[in-house]
C-alpha cells in the first residue's frame, strides 16, 4: 500500500479534531439541553455555525482523505470496493449537507430545511456501515475485516434503535442512541485509517508486503 500513509494520518488527525470540536460544542451550549434526549443536530442548531458544524465538515474532509488513500491502495479494485467508495462518498455528502442545512429548534415544527437535514443524516448514517461492511472484503483491509464487520453490524443495530426512538419510541434516549451510533461509525473510519498508516509504515521500512489480485495487503 505505497503512498497511503499521509492520507491515513490526515484522516486520523481529522477524526481527532472533529471529536475534540464536538466535545467543545457540547460544553459551550445551553446547560438546559439534555444530551440523552436531544441529538447532536439539536445542539448544533442552538449554536448555528459553531464548532459542531465545523466538526461535521472536518469529519467529512477526513473521510475524503481516507477515500484518496483507498483509491491509491493499488487498483484494480473489485466491484464491492468501488461500491464501498461510493457509499463513503454518500456519507461525505450527507455530512456536508447536514452541516450546511440546519434542523429545526427543539420543540418547534419541522421545516423543509429540517426534513432535508434529517434525510441527509439518514443517508449518511446508513451509507457508512454498509460501506464499512463492503470494505471488509478488500484484500488490503483483510487484517481489519472482522473489526469492520463487527462495527458495521453494531452501527446498523444502533441505527435501528435510533429509528425506533424517533417514531414509536417517542424519542426515548434518542440522543444516546445517536451518539453511540456516531461513535461506532467513526470507529469504522479510524480502523481503515490505522490499517492504511500501518501498511504504509511497513513499506517505508522496506518490509515486503504480500499482494493479492494486484492489491498490496
């Protein structure tokens, strides 16, 4: 996997910065907001254009760096790998759209912008775990295949819990479900970035890395 260390490191750095900004954003908002009952988007709209919105953009850019590394990992890529990259692109697009288009203020009626924000978030939340599952099939990510599949299944389970909470569950612990979901989905990205960085480090140190189907592993 020559030439992928910098994208992997950039992705890890972006993930760390996004996590830090999100924590700061939670600490800065109104103390009356309950993180277990309200989503991150509810916190973001209370500080429109604040650090949580910036964190979403940074995370999207970190994923772009990851995609760049995946594209350089050694084509030709099998069909599942190409589909996974498209799904990661959908995650990026959903994140950016959710950052630009705010949801409604907690307790107010849903607007057209709020619905757009919601559906963009749904696309992002579903695209990443499915993409992570498909990434587990890539030979260059074989060492992390079990971890990626486990995180993908956990993410889909948490997504289902969040859907239940949003509709029949009367938003019971929806904030907790969403934060756990985001944590597992970001872990998918971090896992891929770590594998990229480690593999590139081995190449930099002259370690011979086996190849399968023309792809460095």
